């Protein structure tokens, strides 16, 4: 049993029918394993053990169907999860902190982890907050915004400006700290647009972000209206699907008078892919540009200096030093 | 046909026991005579660590001898019991582990027992054992149901000596004995404690309720939801002392889970509805309405859930319709039913729109 003060508690199983989250779970378990490895058989016995607690039912593997027994279905499912891992080995290359050994039967942590390997572990933790001690979650989510901001800078041309709009304790820009109304006025000014709200429209105790975490814009040298900008949201929880429009043009057009439509991006630490590299479920994405773990790592890996601190977060190091007990 | 008179049970030194090169578990293209390779494969595939823990904790149970045949070199090939043999070999020689070295070393180091001989029933020929193997590995031994397992664990718990580190160490010791994990042991024992409390309270005088009508798994499943164990007054689902238990709430939960209505159903129905119940019990107004007899579907509308469902359904419908539009040009012969469905969708969308507009005006 994992102690409460530990960073992670991996006792419960991931959600049903979400192989990408199960692949994460296998990685998290491998990091906590005494030998830093996880076999298919280890996962199978872990899942079967939880059958008595009714959990296997909650992951939707409890019914026999099409002649397949529960054990057959479990075996197939675990195979699918390991296929996800095979995809990740190719997609993340050297940044992936694991390798498959023993003819693909064992996922093993690399012995020495580079800063980029640790950055991967950071995204892994950020995508699995349900397993993380509540006291650590806020630190992870605010750091995830910083990582997203750096990734966005690498995506855009050098003359792009970025703003951390979310209420993030790491924000050093005084213009975007404090009351929401002040932040909206300043944003309109920076974008050379006109605010549509009055100060009294927003509760003065509201120091939130109205669903907007990051803004990037490409300024012209003049001050006239009209330029390119992107509104971004950072989402570490699985309800990103229904919240992906919180920073869209539609959601914000009653706050600022925009000259033109603009795109919005959703940054998420999930590896939202199937085993072939396509989106895990494209129906969940609508009119949003998704930046998942694969895109984040690709954007950051060539400029690791900007994010070295993130991979070396105490939370990451502490997690890497934690080990689950054997029994 | 081999009779019991033809076989003899012997205690044979572990070093004189060999793995079965024809073990059906081993992959085809595999040098099964290489002990190192067999251990490598078994450690990666057969959850040996748990078995090592169990044998290391309580020794080898002589009531379950290995089954083997004498080889031409005088040693014995184990046809049945290769996992047990591998576990014992690793307890004696942890340095043989090609993988999982740290875990093997740790279990061997902590083992109280390291049997140097194992009981083996020696048969004249391999074929004499084969028919039995089919029953054991294909049909299999019927595992106990969760309630039986929990009762067995309770017996073990009661005879387990007190150890430093309190309850958690005791759970861990039991887990090691049965080759499981401490949190699973704790949760099964907590489920059993609740079950016995219900029994002690005479099933809260619920009509027709007795032991045969209580599904133990439903109780342990309910304990997976933190809102439900908090509702019971418990601070953890892993504490069989049930500290803080509010009997009235246990009475309510028992009613909801197991009491049959006049239609012969329980109020919760299928166990997947426990996730709805967990939301209801954490919300005062929803709980009050649910206690007053409202249905699950109605009570849930008093939680945050409906707004979530609305948002999610709206986005999903939009995405699904977009997919249908993308493929619509591939439909050469539209069926009449497609038109009916599309009309229906238009009407539903209009209804939702009207409601939303009304709400906006009220705002």
C-alpha cells in the first residue's frame, strides 16, 4: 500500500476503453517498480487481483462476449496497451525514458535519465493527476502552463509575443496579475482591440482567467487594429473535451471586440494518440488545435534549455525516487 | 492407468529437480533445457515474485507435491509445478535471476523459509501426468468468490501475530502469504467488516434480506468510491475497524443496494450506477431528494452532473453530425429513414435552442 505522503498512489485502475491512459499507467508503474520494469504478466495479475474489488467491472472488461472469455479480453486489451507503448518508442525517440526488453514483454526504465527524459516524466505526471497527491497538483498544473508557453514560443516565429494570462503563481508580468477585469483591459490594449466590458461587469474579487491561459500574438510595428493572435487553454484533466471552447472566439467575443476570427489551441499533457499515431478519438476534437504530449515534446526537444527546470522539478525527482512496496 | 500404488512421494533436493522442457507455457522457439532462460521467461511472464513471497513466508505446503518423472541422468523433471520450482530455486539462489533482480533479492532476503527439498510425486512416465494437467490448467480449480476470500483472510488476520507498524504491516504480511497486495487485502477485510456489521444489525430489518441476498462484490465496489465511504463516515476504504461508521447511513446504503422494491428491483440496479450514487451522496440537495424516494435519474439532476452531460452531449452530437456530413456524398441511395432521422435531429436541435434562448432571456 502506498503511503499517503507519497506523491503518487497507483492503487486504482485507469478509466475503461482508454488505452492511451492505460499505457501511461504502465509507465507510471514501471517508474515505481523496484526493478524499474513492468511486464505484461505483472499488469495482468494486477488487474485480475482487483476483480474481487469490483474494479475490473468499472474498466468494462468483466463481460464475456463473442466467445471471448474475460481472460481472453484482458489479454487482448493488455496487448493493445503495449502496442501504444511501441508507438511511443518511435514517436518520442530519445526523449522516451523507457525501452521494451525481453522481446517486448517488459517495459523498462532507462538507467540514466536526461533532462528531456525527465520532461517526459513531468508530462506523464501532469496527465495523471488523479494518481497524484492533491498537495502537489497545483504545482504541476502551473508548471504545465509554463511548459506550454515555451512550446508555443518554439512553434511561432521569433517576433511573436506571448502572455501568460492564467492565474499562475509563476507569472512575473504585473500587467497580467490580479483582477480579471484589469487583465482583460490590458489584453485588449496589447492586441490593439477594444474591450467590450466595463470594470463593474466583472466581480472585483474575480482574479480568474475566464478559461484563457496563454495568448500569443504577432504584432505589426504600427498600432492600428488587426493582427494575428492565438488564444490557448492548458488542460490537465479529462474534461478538456467539454471545456475546449472556453477560450474560443465565440466564448470571448462578448469581452473584446475582435477584428477577425482567431484560432484557439488546447495544450494537454495526454498522449492523445492511438497505436498508429492518429488522434485517439478525433470526434472529441472540434475546431480546436490540439497540442498533446507528442507535439509538446517535438516542440520542446530542440530547445531543451528553456524547459530544463521543468524536468528537474522536485516533484519529478521525488516521484522517480519513490518505489511501490512489493506486497 | 497408473494407480496410487505406482507412484511414490519423495522429498528431493531442489538442485536435483529440473524444469520440464516440454512445458506448454514456454514459447516454441525456446531452449527449454537452459535453466537460466527458463527463469528469465518465467520471471517475465508468470508473476513469480508473489509466489516466492508466499513460499518464503510460510514454507512449501507438502499437501501439494510437485509431479515429476525420473530423467536418464537420475534427476527429476517436474512436469507439474514449474512455477513453484522456479520460485523455490530463486529463493535459494536469488543471484540466478536474469531480470527483476532487485525484487528477487529483496524477497529472498526477507524470506523466513527457504525449502531446500520439495515433495515430489514421481510417476513412471510423463504421459501418466498429462491427463491431470488438462484439468488443472484448462478447466482450472474454481477460485473462491470474493466473500469466501475475505472470510479466509479474516481467519488469517485473527491468527497473525501483532507486528510493529500496526495494521498496515499486518495487511502486508497477509498479502505476502497469499501473493497479493496490502491494499487489496485491506479493502476485502473492510468490505467483510461492513458485511458483518449489516448482519449484526439483523439486515436492518429489511424485508426479505438475508445473507443469500447480499452480493459482497457490490459492497467492495461501493468502497471504491470515496464519496460513498465518506458518506458512511469512514475516512478510508482500507480500514476494517470502520472507525467513524455512521450506522444510520449504512442502513440507508444497505437499503439502496439490496432492498427489493415491489417490482423486484433494487433502487440502484446495476453496479455501474454506483458512480451516480456517489455523486448524489456528496450533494446535500440531491441526497435529500433521493432519500425521499426520487429515482436515480431525477436525483442526479440536482448535482453538477446534468450541466456536464449537457455540454458533453452537445459537443459530441456536433462532432458526430460533422462526420456524417463529411461522408454524406458517399451515400448514393438515401433511405427514407435517413430523412426521418434528420428531421428528428432538426426538431431536437430547435427545441434545445428555444430552451437556451429562454434561459438567456431570464439571465
